[in-house]
C-alpha cells in the first residue's frame, strides 16, 4: 500500500523531517536526505491555474503553471523550502519569480544548476562544485549533510533504482499482475517517499507476485512526465500494459553504474553522468535514439508512446527526428500531447486504440 502524499508528508514532519518542495528534474536527492530534508517533487498537483495566467505567458508548460499555482496556494508551514533545478528555461524563470516577486519568498528558495551536454572534461569538476554549493546553501538554511550520511543515502538510493529496474524486468516477463493504475502509484511514490518506504512497498508487492494472465499489447512509455491519470486509465481500459519506461520523472534519472567511489560528491557526479540521454541535459539525439531502440528491443515491444506536455520545448524539439528514426527501425510510435488538468477526450482514446492495434 503506497501512502498518500499529504498525510505522509505530515507524518514525516512530526517525526522531525523538514520538507522541501522540488520542481521537476534532476537534483541530488542524497544530499537533501543527508540533511534530514524530505524532498517532495511537484509535478502534477490538482490545482486551479488561474493564478499562473496572471504571471506567466500562455506558452509556458502546464507543469510550471500548476507548480506556481500550487506553491501560492500552499497552507503555511506545509513545506520548509523550495529547490528549483535548472531543467529548462521555463523552470529557470519560475525560480526567479518564486524568489523575487511572490509572497512565498519567506521560504528559502535554492537553485541547482547541473551541467548540460555536450559534456567536457571540466563538466565533472563543475558538477562537484555545484553539489558542494548546494550543501553550503542548505547549511545556511540551518541543516547540514555529513559526508557519511550522504554515502548512506547513496547506498539506499542504489537499492531503490534496483527495485524499479526489477519491476520493469518482471513486467517485461509478464510476471507483474497489476493494472497500470497500480503501477502508477508505485511510480509516483518515487517522487515523495523515503527510500526505505519505497523498498517496503516493493517488499509487499513481491509477496503477491504471480504470472499475469491478462496479456494485452505491451507499451513502452516515454516523455518528461507521461503520467496523466486519464492516459493510464485509458491504457487499462484498452488492456494495454506498460512494460518499459523512459521518463524524466523516473528512469532518466537512474544512474547506470556498478562501481562506487568513496567520495560522496564524486559518486554523485559519476552517477549523474551515467544517467540515460535526456533532452533536458542537452544530450545527443542520435545517442537517445540508439538508447530507445535498444530498450525497446530488450523489452520486446513494438511501439513507443510519447506522452508530452504542451509547450515543453526540450522534449518537443527532439520528437520529430526521434520518431522518424524509430519508425525507420520498425518501431511504431504515437505522440500524445496533453494539457495537464484539462483531461483527455474521446479523440485521444481513438488515437490510442488505433496505435495499440498496430502492436
Ligand atoms: S514539461 Fe518541459 S518545459 Fe515543462 S518543466 Fe518539464 S522540462 Fe520544463
């Protein structure tokens, strides 16, 4: 059973954790955990976005609009600070707005600027430096992460990555019987649960593991945050199964690394540079296409579903070329552009149905 976000967050505060709201993208979770800060990621709060339209252009993505509206409507004392990673231009602007213009400035708002590709030799040293700057910023906020604590959380997070990888392996082998809706709760837990609570949820699920008898078409889902509830419910309705994923929300932040370094900052940097290709890190498109083709083949899927957010520049710039490369390689694709909070109508369902018939 995955704990609900707000009751969970309140319980952790009672236990002495401070809570930071984290805007979408990569950030070094282990440094925050080491400083006894629970990072709670803000991707899809169900809020009225009227506030955002007074402060942002219409062409800013729905995730950012929801995030700012949510932060403005937050009850006092629910979170203790905000971290804004430099994932895209929209988020960078949002960070400035939060910090300089809006009443929430009473909360500390920290920026995090990881390096963008193409990486050079200096990128590694630069990242180590910004990781230490973050640590120093947290110190100014009155909380400090010791090196040994960061190492402890690095080890815990390695187990979490392994658990999610195992989950997708089971899905590929038809051994995870749940519907996509239950899978979604488990995926979303990555954005706010402590590592031990994620691992506990996995432990409970593994007790109920049995072969999946409901074998509909297998889908590989990709996007920055393709987890609109309506989309997932439509997939359930059409009996399609998500068996592989490539989202910034989840696996694009999973490092592909087996060694460990004793220095926690070095380890964090190595992990960052070993994560899969993502347009928010400015990486090579050919590399991304090769990665997706290899993932699709190893999961034995015939189609990739791109669920994107309207006005998301980093993802939208990649897609036309990426889709034509995947199609040339024999993979069917469907691109569904969604506006968060607006729901999904019958036209989406029809397109999804037509796509699934090709798999
Ligand atoms: S959806 Fe795209 S534009 Fe919006 S915050 Fe994420 S990366 Fe930035």
